[in-house]
C-alpha cells in the first residue's frame, strides 16, 4: 500500500512479505516447469543425471508426447472434452439467459419460480437417486449426459447473477423498443444480450472451465472408454495407475530410447493442462470481474 | 459461496414515475406486470407475458426432471430398493437403513473424518485467503502484485484430477521430486499419500495451494474500498505497519470476513469430495474416508443403493439445517444472506 510519506521505506517486514509471496508463486510455477522438463527428458539423459530432473530437461525428446498422440483415447477424450466445452457452454448460457431475462421481468409466479430454482441450491436428492434417474432416462453411456445432467445445463447461481445483471439495465430501453413494435424475443436478443455481454462473457468462461475440468459425470455415467472425457483418462493413467494404458502407449518403443513412464505421465498431465494455460492470461481478468460481480451485486 | 440478494423489482414505484403511453390504440404502462395488474385476471397476465413464460418453461421442466424427481427418489432410503422393481415397486422398510447406519462403525468413522477435515480446513484454509490479501495489499510494486496475483489464481482453474496427478507424481516414493530431495540429503523415502500421519496435512496444504490466491480476491475488493485518509491519519499519529493493518484494514473488512466464515461453517458437511477422491487410497481410508466418498463407494461400487441413499439423505438434511442457520446468522450481522 503506497501511503504518502511512507514510500519506498523498505523494512524487514517488506523483505519477509516479498519473500513469502515469491515462495508462494514459486510453489505454483515450479511444479509446472518440473513436469515440462521431465516430459521432455530422455531415458539416457535421466540415467546420466542420476535419475532426476531439476530445472532443465536431461537429454531431449518429444517421444513422451508423440507416444500419447498415437493413442486413440487421447483423441476421443479430447474430442468429448472439447465437444462439451463448446456445445455445452453455448446451450447452457443460452438457456440460462432466457430464464434469467424472464426472471428479471414481471412474469406471473416470479417469486414461486425463483424459489423453485433456489431451493435446489440447498437440497438435492443426492448421488444415488440422480444416478437412478439418469439410468431410467437412458443417458448411461450416452455423451449427451455431459450437456444435460446437473449441474451443467442450468446452474442456479450463475442464472441469478445473470438475472441481477439484467435488472441493472434501464427499463427505458425496453420500453422504447416495445413502442417500436419489438417483441420479447427481439428485445432479448438484439438489445438485452448485447448490453449484458460482459456478464455473459464472464458466465460463459465459468461454465467453459467447469466443463473442461469435469470428470465425475464421465466416470460414473459413462463406462465405454472411447466415450469418456480426457480428465478421466488422465485419472486412470496416473491416479488409478492403470498399467494397461501405460503399456498401450509404450509398445511402440523399443526399450532403449523409450521415455520413462514418469516422463510419459508428466506429458499426459501437461496435455490436459495446456489449453487452460494458453487461454488463462487472456481470460483471467474476466474471472476476477465475475467474482466481484457475484459478490457485490444484489 | 458468495452471497447474493434476490431483490424484488418495485413495480408500483416505477409506474408512478412514468405516465402511461398511448400508441396505435394500445396502452402501455411502464412496469406493467404481475403486481401492477392485480385487477386483471390471472389468465390475462399469463397471456400477456406468454413469451417470457415460454423462456422459463425449459428451465422449469429441466429442474423438475433433474432435481425434483431425484428428490422424490430419496424415498428409496426408506425402501428396500431393487433395480428390477423400480422405486415405486420396492417395498417399504421404514427406518431400517438409518438404524443400520447409526450402528455402523464405518458411519461414525466417516462422519468423524468429515467433521475433522472440514474443521481443519476452516482453521487453516479459510484464513489463507485473508493473509494473501493482506500481504498483497502491503506491496509497493504494482507490477509485482499483478504477477503474483496472476500466478496464485492459476491453481483455481485446475481440476482436482490434475492437481491429484501432480501430487501423485511429486510425492511418489520412488521417482517423485520430494523423495529425491529427501534421499539426496540422506533420508529415507516416505510414501506420503499412503501414510495416515501425512495424508490430512497434504489435504490441507494442497487446498491452501489451490485456493489461497483466488480466495483473496473478495478481501482485496473489500480492502480497495477503505478510505486512504484513514491510513494517512494513522501514519501521522505514528501508527506502524502492523497497527495500521490491525486497527484499519482488518476492521474495515471484518464484515466480509465474518460472512465468509459463516458460510464456511454452513458448508461443514462438505469436506471436499473432488480433492479426497483423487488423492485417497485404501491404506488411508481410516483418516480420509468422508461422507461423500463413502456414499459413492457404498452406492455405486457396492450397489447398496438404499443404504447409500440413507447416508446421503442424512448428510443433505444436516447440511440444509446448517446452511439455513448460517444464513439466519448472516442476516443478523446486518448483511444480506442468500435470500
């Protein structure tokens, strides 16, 4: 905090504070650098270096990555993750906007309907009754479940944030549009949605990240490996330590110049993280705005 | 969870501000709607806003199917559910599953673990966001602050599958970085994720790692609203760094701190399913198995649908009561709760 008269008086506390935050930041950045170096290291390089990587790759090979890119489950996993992130986010934001806009207007039963939505934030049937429902709906082993099942298509919290944003748009705009003969549909799509673009962008990003990171629905509702999302494959490979997946990826290589299993796992983690890391610098400020939007509005 | 208020639109006052318009023989009233039209019949109101109701229809149907049908589905907690007979066809057994649950040593273990882990998180993880916010606020260099913020927010965007995978890799007893360091200094490698003494500390530390940066945003926003003149006056009076933090910054954000704490307490039945599910293994079940992971294993792995639903229902009812109490408390502190 730059207090007048106190500027640049660096005390012991400041050194401690800066050092602490540098340590915290390093704890985030270093594991990523370590994984990157490990994934690019060759078996011989690792052996020569005594088995470990610190900062730079030991030896250099892309084989850990090319080994995975030969795997069909990487493509299908990526496909379903990208599919749900794009289609799921689009439909979710579209349907949530429709409902949020209606709730921001004077519709009959508004209070009842709002309560009907909000109640589900505090009480749900739970895991098993939802599972039985999904089963009865025939959505088991069906990729549509990624888009339809809760909490994805409608998220009450996001919907209320959108509604609060619509409430801040002056009624006079809608009024003049109505006088010009515009109906509710035109008003929503040609006037309200463009005005709500900042809120829509924020909510879209939240929904998209949730979709990218989701794994539990794929794990419990979808059994066929070729329909599961990428996160589930990474989970199987590293957390459940499925030997089958690993040996599949490795059989292309003869023992001598094959990357170590650790390099391949590091590559697998990075393959899943890279899209988030790539878009993160650009979208970060929208997320921060969104937290403030959700907290202060109302 | 962050708090929001469901603000009703004050239709009548808006209507007083604007006179009615007349155009092409139709009359338009500013703010025409449910409240303003109580003299109209319900049918007319519905016809009038039929497009808006149509916008709401998919949401109402979706919530009915995906939330309210499973709420009816909890009746299997009082039945002997079998897939072939269905929910309606299965026979009632009363509170049998609940009696079995309260007698079960597994249940008391998972309940205890849930409460222990979430209490530890309340004590260590929840304040970490406040500390990061205070630390960031004391920096002199804007650029440095921005960089630290960008870096520390990042783990919030990783799923627990990713963070769990990173931890499994870093903590691996044979090839993990941490154990390489330990052995380089002549120590014995430790299988961290399979040691009961290490598991819970790892949960707490990794949760702090993931959430402290992101958790600081709301406090930073509150700090930004503090009047700089207060700091200037305090400095003139000879107050040092810590006294300014203690007497100005903290009291100014006390409301946010209290509200966030109340909601954290209301959320105490959730010890963090995603995190624990991606880190635990049978060797540490004794300290790591929580209600949610237990419901998952008993229900979806062992197919004990009714018993698992009973445990889940117990958890949801207690959680609901806690959240309602938390909200009441939040309103008492002069703040808008969730409604």
